């Protein structure tokens, strides 16, 4: 037996079960009080949902930036992020408690409001009145729970996790501390259950992004306008930077202009005036005997007579292996203060030269100075047909033409032609590359210097 006193009357009721207690309490309270309580429970559910998704979505690095920027409640947000598993447990506990309480309070509150309305329009059957009130009340409270208590806060937290976490930080920390003993038991039970099904270790919810994931994020940022085309291309090139080796970016041996000490001085000076490079290798007969490197600035102010010796002003040669990553090559240039190096193969033979310009072009694109007269490496030549320089990298042709020549151990198109032909090619040869046809147009020193690539659409 219970005596329950409200502002309206005092009732003496006898209850035989907890359900009767529920009925006694809600029948004795005004309907609007029940509605306010139900609405507050919906708001509480939405709060915990928003806090949970904000914690999961936000990056720890962003929280640290907010702390440095001295944003309000940023330190509290960091405190919660550092205890992510227990903070999420607090959110789940709050969601469960709010949802259960809402189901206990909400439906009866709406039903009590609807019963007089149904009776007012002539519905007198007690079964019909209670059934209709239950269905309508249940539907309304479910809709409010989904929209206000779930979907809206969830979507907002996903789109603005930093702001939402700051708003929720202090109330969530308070709830965390109040329910801490209960959460210890819940976390221990969860850990035991996960361990029993073979899941071990790792309390980390935030896994570092892989390179492919970062590239995907950059593409998405570019699509949505957060990165310009040039910024996206620059950042994407940085990821490929450490994957390249010297052999892929060097100027091959056959294209290197060098000063031969066996030639008359006048011939060497004519070479310098004609080619207008900044640095020149100094060799004895060929690149097989490299003596040093001459910088043209060292020639300024000197009287170049027939007896002048380039050995008197040259710098010692710097050499690097062909498989050195270009990130290490960049550090090599920074350490030696010489921006030209000779590339050696596994037998110690010079197979080309590489400069700082070659390295930087892999990040920022082609750099052409006032004295460069370089022709484009790939030029359209009709539908599905392209004129390609033999020294063009195979990867660049594949990227620009949308082709794939398969897994080959060659770097340039000239080498690719010999790979497929399995012989030294000559001008006029037509070679099947599998996904395209190639015709050799020009050859120099048994090396293809110019070819035409025809893709399948050329014959359509």
C-alpha cells in the first residue's frame, strides 16, 4: 500500500507489482509534466549520441591543435579523448539509460493526452481508446527519438566533430565521473567477452592513416575545393618522391655533354657556348674516365688561352649508385654542396648524371630555364596517336595515355621497344606492345630517340 500526494489530491492505492507502481506514479502526475520529462530524455539521448560520434570522428591531432589555440573546454575534450574507451562507455551508458527511461515515460504520456481527445469525438470503447492511444503515442515518441535523439545529433557530430566535442566535453566528463564505478564493471565485462572470442590487445580506436588513405583524402579534399589542383598535384608527388631511384631520373650517358681534355680548348669552349649548361663533366676521352666537374662561373674573368687546363678549376666528381632513392640523393646534394653527381651501375660504370634540377622536377614538375630548348616528350599526332621521345619514362607514358605495358624491368620507351622486340631496333620497325602499336621513327647509336605510339582507338 502506498500513499501518493500530488498538488491536486491525495490518493491511497494498493499495488501488487512494479507495473502498478508505474501506473500509480504516472496517473498521479499532470500529463504536461510527463511530456516535459519525455522531451528532456529525448534531448539527453541526443546529447550522448552526439558526444559518442564526436569522440569517434575527431582526430587527436585536431584536439591538440584546439588546446594550443586555447579553445574553451579543449583541455576537457583532450582528457576525454585520452580515455577514449571509457568515454565511449559513458556515452553508451547514457544512451541506454535515456532510451529505457524514455520508453517507460514517453508512451504513457502521449497516450494520456490522446485518450480525452478520442473520447471527445465519440470513441467510447475502452479497448479502442487505449489501443489507438498506444499506437499513436508509440509512433510519435519513436519518431522524436529517431529524429531528435539519434539522426540529427549524429549527422551534426559527424560533420562538425570538433565543435560538438567542445560543447559536450564538460557535461560528459561530469557524467563520466559520476558513473565511474559502474563503468569499471561494464568495461571489465566487455574486455572479458572480447577476450573470450579471441580479440586481444589494442585499446587504440584511432589507427594511423596509410599512404593510400591519405591520398584518397587529398583527392576528396581537391574534389570539394579544399585543395587547389596545383596543391593536390604537389602533395601527391611528394608521396612518390621516396619511391624513385637515381636511374629513373638521370640524364642517360648518351645525352651527357662533357669536356674532353684531349680536345683543343677552342672545341671545348665552343661546346660551352653552344649548349649553355651550368656544369660540365671533365673527362679523359669518355665518361669511363671522369676527372671532375667544371662550373661555368669559374671561367668568368679568366683569359682562356690555348694552354689553359680545365683541371686547374674543376671540382672533384661525386658519384652515387643507380639504386639510391632520390630522397637520399637530395640529402647528398645538401651535404656535399655539389649539385651534379655521376650515376654508377653495379659494375662501377658511369651510366648517366643527375642534378638537383632532376630531383626537384619530380615534385614541382618540369623546370625550363632561359637556355633550355626542350621539346615536349609526348605530342598528340591524331586520334589515338602520339609522338614520343625515346627517353620518356615508361611510367609517364602509361599515366598520360592510360595504358599498362605490364611488369617490365626497363625505365624508358627506348628500352621498352627492345624489351618487346628482343633485339636492337632500327628506324621503320613496327613493334606490338600488347596494348598499343609502336613505330620507330628515329634511332641514334642503336637507341630509339623518337617513336609513334598508336592506341587501339586510333584504328576506330
